[in-house]
C-alpha cells in the first residue's frame, strides 16, 4: 500500500462497522496486505471463470451468481489490503507494487472473460477493449500523480464503477436465465463500460491539462 494518502481511493465503506470488523478479524488471523491483494486476484479469476462457465452450463444462474460474488469479493480484497496496511499499521516496502499490479490483473481476469461469455465477435472485442481501457485509466491517474502529486479517481467508470456495472450485468444475466429470456445483455454491459472509460480518461486528462496550464511558465 502506498504511503501517499492521496493514493487511497476515497471510500466511505472503509469507516463502516462491517469493514472494521473484517479488518480486525484479518489482523487476528495474521493476514498481510500483500497476501490480501493476491487473494483479490483469486476472487477475480473465480468471477471471470464463472462467467465463462455460465454460458456452458445448464445451471447458468448459479454461475452468474458466483461471478457476481467473485467480482464483489475482488473489491472487498482491494479495500481490505488498504485497511490492513494503513489502519492496521502493516505497510511494507513492496506495498505500492501489490497495490497496483494485482488490480490490473484483476481487471483482465474479469473483463476479458465477460467479453468471451457474450459469445460474439463484438462482445469479445469490447471485452479486450475494456481491459485495455482499464489499464489506460490507471496509467493516466498514475501519470497525473507523478506530475501533480495527487491521484485523480474521477469517473464515471473508475474501478468501483466498472465492477458495479459488471456485477449488475451478471445479476441481469442471472435474472434472464431464470426467466428463460435471451438478450445480448453482456454486450450492452461491456459497451457501457467502454463508453464510460472513454469519458473517464478524457476527464482525467482534462483535469491534468488544466493543472499544467495553471502552473507558472
């Protein structure tokens, strides 16, 4: 976890009673922040894998539920590693690496399989585009932080927003399966994510450009 306070995404959920309960439990178990970051990759892989299995299973609704849970557990791990590092006093020399690199792997493990689960050339292309776009949003944020010293977490399709949209898509597919209705919901979901990523990158670059223009020459 980074020692820079501005590198922490502002989350109201960090101060909730349930978040504090789980962080204390993890501390008692001796879990380290970097370990929790790696667990997030496992959760992302479970979520993406379940999405792929859903389109090949007669119990698709169950796999869509697992996919949604896996995505949310990925976010849970992302929050917990920061809580353990900062509030738990377990910062490490490699914390910044484990704070960023697993996030990029998580996005790949979720967004690309979601595209393949869509089953069309368009959905597959959009899945890969969303994965690349998620890396770009993080790159622009990191570039801005290297120049201005502050991280810009604005949306509308930052990491929590992407995962919320994916979760809605998975739950929507679960509902459609139970209703036995066929709609290209995954393609729509990934298209929305890509559109939001474009707007997010544009906003972050615009904010950074504004700061640079305000600097004395």
